[in-house]
């Protein structure tokens, strides 16, 4: 009898062990799962979780309620080459590469057939009268440093002006010569195609580098 009881206890313990380890789950007999270990595998950097202070929570709440402005295209210019050298250095230091670009246009130089400078206004007036009698067309001088003087025509290149000079000299403008009235000018525009809030904050710091040029919408 005692042997039967011992065997029964061993059998019961074996069945309990198999049940507790889930070995009988296929037969619908197993303990209820109390944990979900698969959820632990889905956690991302749980060690980074921390409780916010009241002040931090208030700032987060204010930021969440503040409307997010969409990125916008901003530009400033035009800058000549000397001005733009400083602007470029400032932008390269402060803004991420690829967040801004430049657009350069070239205004060609201007060459003229020139008479002058005349010693007095009277001499200038007398020469103008003589040229009018010769039916020679005169144009306003755009470069004040060449005043008092007379322009007999403007050209985009020195070669074009030099080619036209002999004909005017034969017509009576013997002392005329070719001079450069205006040098070639490079106009540089700086553009930020998609300025978000982070870039806008940086642009506020860059305003001194822009001088009198204001950032405006590309539109």
C-alpha cells in the first residue's frame, strides 16, 4: 500500500511539473501567461526614459501648442564680389552644407569712345557745339569720374569700341579714344530654399553679415 502511495505521489509531481512548464499546452492544459516577454523585445532604449520636471513639462506643453511653420524659401542680395566674400564665410560657418545656394549674374563692362576731360565747362560746351555741327551723336556719361567729358557711343567690349573709333576720328573727333566707363560687375544672390525653424534661428544670428541686405521671401 505504501509503495502505491509513493508511486502516485511521483506521478502527480511529474504531471504538475509538466503542467507548470507548459509541456501540456498542446492539450489545452497549461497555466495562464502572466507576462508578455515579446513586449520587452520591442522597447527602444528604455534606459533613456526619465521623468520630466514641472518646468520641463511646461516647456514641452507650450512647444506642442505652438504651430509649426512650414519651411519657406528665403533670399538676400544682390552682393558684389567683395561683399559676398564675407557673407559666404559666415554662411559656411553657421549653416549646414547644402541648406543654401548662390546665384550669380554678370553685368558686362561698358566701353566708350571718349573725349575729355575738358579743363572748363566752357571748353566742354564749345566742343559739344562743334560735334553737333559734324552730326556726331553724343551720349550721357554714366561714370562721374570721367566728367567733364563726352561719350560718342557705348560698347560691351573694348574690341567693338576700338573698331568703331577710326570712323569717328575721320569725321572730326580726332582726339577721341577708347576708355572703360564701367567694369564688369558680378551680382551675387544667396538663397535658402527650405528654411525651417532651426535654420531661421541661425539666420537671425547672420543678419549682421548681410549688412543692409534683408532676407526676403523668394516670391
